[in-house]
């Protein structure tokens, strides 16, 4: 990952981690992803561990606000961790995120968030926020359009694709190195939409501004390239016209051309770098662009006939 990609991804994640879910069920969706992404579950404890202190701080705050549960926060060999060791508190949390059923028995669980926690659009939005924090990266906009989630299972990847589709984001899927399941977006507009959906408002503004700048630059380059191409065509056409005129002058002399062709031939020789419209305006009397083009084409056809005769 490039420094620019890492920097922009970190800014997006920091923005997402600062905002707290507004509803309890949305907070539970956040917690479900956190436990799936960084949870360590034992019969008597639940620990969430991350290298990112902001993640554990948010987990600590969500536990307090959602369940009024006290937890222990500590550092350990470059990691930050939040631990819940009260058995009843662990049970309450694991039942809320549906890892355990109402009787305390394990549900079928493969590291994905149960659909029952993602019934509403607001919960789906919070799921995507938390999923991006744990599994996502996004290129800085000036480095090209690419956003991805790197998942450990196909089931997890399919869940992210499904929730992105709810917001009309058409994600692609691939397997990297035979074991990483990657969900990605490569359209700049869709990436901007994703940032807007997850309410990363500062990042969205930066990304959209950069898209506008890039589009203006691309349009300018296209216009310049088109102008250069048109200028080259004019130069090539004028060179060919002068070549034909000089050939006829050597063969038969320009004075032997029809009078209507003599004027345009003389004007072209004297003004090799102007377009047909400007060439017509220089003639006396002035001639329209189509008239100039018609006469120069007659000169070209006449030169070709003489070449064929001399061959």
C-alpha cells in the first residue's frame, strides 16, 4: 500500500471512528463487526484487540453506552485491548450480536454479522462503516479510483457485496493469492457515493473536489489533443496542396491553369500555414471555404492525372 493510499484510508477511518451510532441497534451492528473482526472469545471473557487505539476506544465507549458495561482497557505488545471478564456481561454482549442464542448456545457463526442485525438501512450503513474500518482501504483520489475490502472468507465478502448493493453500489469480487477474498470498487463516482453513504463527509468533499479537478484536466487535455490533431491535419493537407501546385508549375506552368485555379494556387503558395477559411478571405474577391476546398481538390486531381501520364 502506498503512503498516499495509507494516509487517505487512515483519514477516512479516523473520521468514521469519531462518529457514534445514533440508535442502539446501530451500535450493536458496529459491535458485531468489531467482535467478528478483532474479538477473542473464551467461556469467561471477551477481548477485542487492535493495533489501532481509536478502534478499542470506540469499542470501550460503545460497550458503556449500549450495555452500561464496565470493561478493562490495556496495552499489550503494540496492541490495544478491551476486556470484559464478567460472565453475565459477556453473555449479554454475545447474545446481542447473535453469536449466542437466547439460551446461551452458539449460533452458526463464520465471522459474519447475522442478517437479523442488518434489517434497516441505518444498520446497514453502520455495518459498512465498521467493515471499512477493519477490512477496507481506499486510494487517495489523485492516485486513481480503487476502494477494497480484504476478507478472510467468501461468506464475509458476499455479505459486504450484498450490503453495498442495497445502496446501489456495484462491487466486484476476486480472490487474491488463493486465500484473500477481495471486494472492490473501481469507479470514482461509486467510491464518492460510498464515502457519502458512510457519512465520511470531509473525505467525500475532498474526493469529489479531486474528481472535478481531474475531469477538468482530462477535458482540457482532450481539447488540446484534438486541437493539435486538427492543426496537424491542416499542415499535412497544406503541404500536399503546395506539393501538387509545385508539380503542376514544373509540368505545365501555373499560367496554363484555368484562371479560377490560378488565384487559389498563388494564394496557397504565399500562405502555406493558414486554413481554408482564412485562405478564402485573403483572395480577391474573397472566396468561401467550400469554394477554396473545391478548387484545391481540382488542382490535386489535375496533378494526379499528370503524374499518371508521366509514370
